């Protein structure tokens, strides 16, 4: 077992497949805290220069903490584990304060009890941690109230020992707090970056930024766009006769290549449905050359499939349809959000694809008018477009 797997096994044994990133982080922080409670007190006999109380705590606290970890591994009851963990780290310092003669005699060991609410906020969350912070304050007030009784009856420890305890009791818990805060902040930043990446892979970056700022309903009109639809001709019979793993692997490889081409051309991928691919140029970010950018993507997609066919010997061809004009775009859904487009331009582009010719790029008159001076086209017979009647269309001349 390599170092990474060993570390995962040590701090991730309470993870469940259904845990989200936040809960998984909380569990791992709680388990690390448990290990600290096992190892930390072992230094007490040395720090206390052989004081009997040091040996008592060095034996009792690690034993209770280790038992708590074992019970967690067997039961997976994380909340119960954290409650015991917080009680251990809060009660033991209070016991030391009293046993060594009060606040002055124990040299601020009560500071260690502050790790209780720290563990609570990191492992249970800010709302549930409030009660544990109040519990910590109650313990501190209790120690202060009984301090006159014990400080008058128990002789203070030697100055050198108290100095060592002061250094340990102030430095160690504050260092642990800092390291935990740093660790959780780094882990949260990684999780947030991963979430942002997933969000921007699902919807355009500018739309994702608006959602993160709190906008709930996003709907815009985009006056100048070019919509692209692409579909694999011959895919259904090929997929029926091919191993499913190979089908999925091929689509993943091909659509990943399409995504890269879209990014290079400045075109926004909208969605994939089965073996169909939809993209738009000019939305949500406007651009004057939207038709040229969409055509560049279409040509690149044709080349990408030709390369895949030659390499893999696949009986597949690509139909691509383009149409230009206004669209309405917006975000739909709550749990699985999607940025989608609506309007006649979308319907015409879809019809250009479905009525197109395999291995050819089929464009509507709106796109033809924008590209006629830079691309060569051949006119086709009029095509019936649902809701719009018959329409003269054009095929790009390769």
C-alpha cells in the first residue's frame, strides 16, 4: 500500500459513497483530531518532569480516544464520535486545572479546552458548534469559580515546570487550531474549484458567474447568433451491434474533441443528446463573426470524425446544420441546471441537420447570406421546415 492509499485508509475510513465533499471533509477533520488526542498526551510525562498527573493523563486520554476511533470504525456513527471527542478535549484540561491547583498552578491548561468548540465547528458545522462553544464557556466559568478553593489548598508547581506548561498550553492548541483552519480552507478551495469547473462545464462561464452572484431567473434575447446541430448518421445500427463500453468510449473521445474545437473557435457548447451535439456562436457572449466561428467549428468537427473513421474503421458520417438569427436563452432547472436556447433559429438549425446530407454542412438562407462572400455553396431543393413552410437551403462546397 503506497503512502496515498495508507493516508486515505487512516483518515477516510468513515467515508460513505453518498457523502458530499463538505461532509467528507468534516469526517476527516474529526478523525485527524482523534489521532491528535491519541498521540498528543503521550508527551505529558516528559513535559511534567515525571509528575504523577502527567502519567495519568498520558494513559487515560489516549486510551479513551483510541477506543472512540475504534467504535467509529465499527459503527460509522460520526456524530456520536464527535460528541465524545469534544467531551474528551474539553473535560481533561479542566480536570488538569483543578488537580494542579487552579488556573495559576496549571499554567493555562484550560486553553486546550478551546479545541472542543474548534473541533465542533470543523466536524459538525457552525450551527451545531454554537452549543459546544457555550459548553466551553461554562467549563471555563466553573473552573474560575472553584479556583480559590483549590489554589489555596494545593501548592503551585515549580517555576520551571509552570513555564514549560505555559509554553505547551498556549503554543500547542493554537498551532493545532491554525493547522486545522489552514487544512480545511485548502480543502474547501479545492472542492470549490472542482464545483466551479463542473458548473462551467455544464453552462457558460458568464451564466455561471451570474448564478453564483445570486441571480435566480436568467433569460436573455440574443439578436445575432448562429446555431449548430450535428448528428452521427448510421450511429443507431452501429451502436446496436457494438459493445456498449466501446460505444461510450468512442462518443466520449469524439465529443471531447468537439468540446476542444468549440473552445478554440469561441463557440459555446449547449448540450449533447445521445449522438447529437448542439452549440451556438454569439450567445451568451456576442460576437460579430458568429457565422464564421460556427462554420469553423463545423469544418473542424467534420475533420475530427474523418480522422476517427480512418483510425477506427467506423461506418459513421456526420450531418451538420447551421442557421443564423435571434434566439432566446436562459437557465432552466434547479437540481440539474441547463442553459438552453429557444426560437425559430433553433428549430431551423435542427431541421438543417435532420434534412442534411451525410458528411456535408447544410446551412439555412440566414447563414448563407452571412457567409456567401467567404465560402462556396451549392443550392438545394427547397426543404420543408415545420411551422415555416418550404425553404431554399445550401450545402457548403468542400
